[in-house]
C-alpha cells in the first residue's frame, strides 16, 4: 500500500512541475508574440497595414480606393 502512495506522490509532483514549466513557457510565448510586428506577417490584400497597438488585434488595414473589407476580417478583398 505504501508503494502506491509513493507512486501517487511522484506522479502528482511530476504533473505539478509540468504545469509550472508550462506556465513559464506560455508567458514567454505571449511576450514573444506581442513583440512580433503584426504588419510583417499580415496581408491586407488591396490595402496597407497600419499598427494600432491594440491588445488582441494590433493592426488595421487601410483599403485602397475602390476596395473594402468584409466586416469581421481585416483584409481589403471586396471591390466596391
């Protein structure tokens, strides 16, 4: 019975260390993600990208004359 208790404690500590390292990795991933220039990876179609500094969406596409955006999506792909 004591052997099972030791195994459970070992598994618990192993999972706990995994969760702690995952939190650190997730925080590092988020900080690297925020450091990426969104306009370097976004294709605005028939428009130009402008940085806005937002939290979730940190860019805006300014459409060329004669083009517009489909409401929830940023690229300018719909002709007027």
